[in-house]
C-alpha cells in the first residue's frame, strides 16, 4: 500500500496578486497567493494534504471509520468526512454540542446523524451543512470546551465504536501530527519550485501542522505564522512537529509568529480581519474566511506596515481554504452585509 492516499491533483496554482500588493505597500510583482483552497475534495482546503497521509495510515491499519474532532464549522472535520467518502469509509465527527443539541457525552458516547435535521432548532449552515451532505455522523459532547477535551471525547467515541465491532481510526485534531505535517513538507517543495526566490511565506497558524511542514521545508526564517487562537501555545506545537520531520530539534523561539490578529477569541470576528477579507476580495476577487485565511491576510498586512515584510521581497500568502465557514459564521454575515452598497 502506498505511503499516502491520492485525494487531490498537485501542484495547486500559484497566482499573482499585483493589485493587492500595491494596495498594502508592496510592489506589483512581490505578492503571490498559493491556492490550497483549490484542492478540490469536499470544498477544498489545506487539510487535504494532511489527510492524504493520515487516511493511508488508517487504511493500512484496516480501519472502517475515521473519527476526528473540531468545532461545528471545522474545515478539518468537513474534509475528513469528504476523504472518508472518497475511499469508502464511515466518518464520525466529535463536536461541542450547541445548546439544545442531542448530547452523546460520557463513556457510552454514540454517534448520531445530523442529515436532514436542525441543530438547536436552527437549520445547519456552512461546513455543518456540507458534513450532512457528505453522510457523516456527529457525536455531540456537552463537556468539551477546547481541543484537549474534544480529543478525549473522540477517544471515548472510538472506544464505543469498537464495542460495536467497528474499526475506528482517530484522526488528530486539525490533522496535526508529524505524519499529517508531511503534506506541508511537500507543499513547501511546491512553493520553492513555483517561486524559487521566495522570501516570506505567510500562513494561518492553527493546530500547527501546516506551519510545521513549511518550516521543515523552507526553514524558520522564511515562514510567518499568524496565530488564529486555536491553541494556547501553537508555536511550541508547530516546532515539535517540525523537529520530528527534520530529525533536528526546532526551538519554538526561532519561529516567526504574529499573535496580534486573534482579537477577542478564535471564533469571534476581529475588525482588522474583516478589513483584510474585504481588501483581498475587492483587489483580487479572492474570498477568505473569518477564522483562518482572513487572519493570515491581516497578519500579512500588519507585517508590511511594521516593516517585517518590505517592498522588493517575494512573498507568498498561503490560502488554506475555509470559505464554507464564512457562510456558517453568523457575525460575519451580519457585519459583511452592512458593506452592501446600493446603486443610485
């Protein structure tokens, strides 16, 4: 069996962004967008690169069900469901229960379907709608308040599935492990082939594997991670995975990380992020999400303003996908809706 499972066609496009570059203070030829939102499977996104390795490992272990965790608008959860559908496996997504949702917490956790159902009396939207269409099952857990608690609940769900005779494989939160990070080790090589003189690669920093793979491929000096607030210490997590990939210890202090775009909280829309989303859409017709890529763009803008990225330096913004999450983010819908203009 091959080391990885083919789930997309590579390489993804590298597109110039001259109008955006000039709008933020760079030269027209300085800025490019690596379109990892165009990976195709299940709405696209960076998690496909990680899942190619993780799904292959699941198949090697004889799994019949992929189990993973995330929030209701998790891009990783949606793409895990899509990958499972592509290779003929079942998928169970472990998520924190909104008020009024059916709980399956505790040792007897059992997955329940959301197909054709509402959540807390409201129609499903965004990534959760796509989860439903992909035929996945949701294990709602009441006690989960963060990645660690969700991972514990996912392990209990795996145990419950084994008791029923299933063969579950636990896909780590965000697809982030040294194995999953191999996908972005490969992406770093793609970027070098497409932009040999790249000076800066800007990416959202969530669960860590995307930045880890890029650091392993490109070195810590060229990769700028923009913290989205998903983990309390994402730099240490990314550094550990990068060290595993290279076989050399990677000090977290050597990583370039901006933590100034989180705002109030991970799921709360920060005004500079909305400004960045609007600027990228208006300049290049490229759409970003309010949690990951919007923050990456806002971090890029801030890095140009404070001189960390300068005119004449070739810069790549990694578009890691996540557009479905924009349609499931109620606050973004309301605030972006105020931007609509009427023709006189």
